[in-house]
């Protein structure tokens, strides 16, 4: 098990290029199973979760050709469904949550699929009912093998249907959408997730010959087609990584430029950072974060305490709640952070309290942060990364703190952030992988 050793308190400076979007990658990689022709995908991040999904596709018989550092070509012309019965598939399928999204493509093309209980962050209950309820609307028979924790789905024929999803699940919408593109007739998915990842997936599917309308809204209409063909696709920059770098710049009082990012693609993210006193600027094709020695949390118009909460897109993504929370610890003023969607995502704040932050954990979903305006600064400690986003929040805290910090279990951070230590060193950070 590896760790990061960080000597904090050093301002950073320079330019950083965000990786391709992790959550988009997990969706579009599963979509290669929908065709027996070549699919080329560019800007794929070199991170653990994505690499594990690519290995799973290889196990299924997908031919994978690495064209360059971030560009791959896939060919799923000889898919081996027997692999779904193997111990290797069971092991790989349980390691990442994104593996659940192979079911939609397998149903569309082959009429059956199996997946073990998928892995992912331990951030509270993450139910899969939306996936299977939607697939059943398309004519899928569903069976859960409780003893082996396996989900089995079969369909003699997929038929279009109207459905109102019980929650706007991103992966659930993606799974249902990929099944529906080859279902007979028309499918309407209402209360669909409309995150940029789904927009990208929909555009990619249309470029493969699918017929999807309503893209970018919460009502998708899909007219089924018989087959899909190959395509090329380029991933967006990872907006979660971009948000993490904005928080990093503010916390370390650093001047940073993030390349090839448009503020318009980030939705409400820049507005939320502005609420805690951090304003970013568009400069050509890049965004710029000036050096903030001090920043002040805003109040609401009536003077009441600021409240920041997460919500499905176009609301504030839950993946950045931990980043905003840690940035608020060094601001001037107070804010209530309300993590509505996952009940275990705020349990990392005890580490921030040990570092000197003033935080009241009200309950599993709410924390009040009392910003001390860097007086005193945080102090370095030894800690453990519980999940991807909390791990990066702790990393940002350590880079801003006085003294040395050790962060264990950094495999969690590596799941979502490509070569993060090397890229931070290029900005002047004193970070070592041990």
C-alpha cells in the first residue's frame, strides 16, 4: 500500500492540463460493446478505474489497441459471453462501479448479461433499482442471485416503452439508454439524468447510428435501430478534476491556469466557488485562478448563513462537496455544507478537525464550517484516504498545511486522478510517493 508524503505551506504556480472525464470514460467504454465495428476514443485518462474497465473488456474478447498515451481503438467483433461465468470476470466486475454499465449494451446486442455486485467508493448505499426497473420496462427479465451477489438479465426481444425513472441516476440512465437504442419501437426516458457525461454518450451513440432526441434534457426519446456502426469520440475535460484544481489554487494561495476548459461547460461549479469567495476567470480557451491570500464566504441576500448542497445536474455535483468543504476551512466566514445524496461522504472531516479546522459535523449529511481566514493555518498530520474525492480534499488540505502530512491508502486517489503527484510537483508542490 502506497502513501503520499507532503510538506505543505508552499504556494504553487503554473499551468495544468486536466485529464479526460472519468465518469464519461466509464460510460463510452461500455458503449463499444454495441457494435462489431471499430470505435476510437481519445482523451482517455490513465487511472485505475478506467484501466480496470478496459481490462474487463479485453476479458470479454474486445480487441484493444493503444494508439497513443490517451487514444484507444476498440473492436468488439468477437465477444465471448462465456467469460461472464468466469471467476476472473467476477473479480474484475466487483472492483469498479462502472462495470454495471456493460449490461445495457450486452442486452441490446446479445439479449443477456451478468454482473456481480459492483464496487466503487464506500460513501453510503448506492442502490441499483433504477437500472433494473428501467430495463424491465424494455422487456428484460431480471434475477438476483443473493447467495453469489450476481445480477442476471435476459431478453428475448427489447421493446420500446415509456418510463419515469424513480431517480435521475447517471449510470442508470446510461444503462437504459444503451439498451434502448436497439430496442424495437420508441422509448421515452423521463427524469433522465442530464449530466454532460450523458450528453456526450448520447452524441456518441447518435454518431454510431442511434436516434436519440432531447439530448441535454431530462426527457430522452429513443427510436430504436437494428444495428450500430463504428465511430470516433473525444472525452471532455474532467470537470471534477477542474473543480479540484480550483480548490487547490485557493487553499494554497496559488496562481494557476487550467488549460482547455470553458466555464460554460462547468455548469454551476464556478458560481458555487464564488459563493465561498473564489472567483475564476475565462482567458481564451483556459480558466485562470488568481492568487487568493484571503477570501470571504458570501451570505444570502437577507444576511443569513450560506448553505451549499449537492443535487443532480444542473445542480452542484456531489463529487465536489468535499472540495468546497475543505476550501471553506481557510476562508473568512461560515457555511453549512449539506451532502444530500450520500450518507457517508462527510466522515472524513474528523481528519480536517485534527488538522485544526473548525467544523461541526451536525449529522451524516450536514457539516457547519467556521472559516478562520488562515488564522491559524492547518497543521500536517498522518491520515488515510477513505474514497477518491475525500482523498483529494485531504491532499489539498495537506498541501496548504504547515508541516508534513502522510496520506495512506492513496490507491483511492489513483482511481480518479492521473499521475497526481507528478503533476503537482510540476507546479512546485513538495509531494513524494512512498
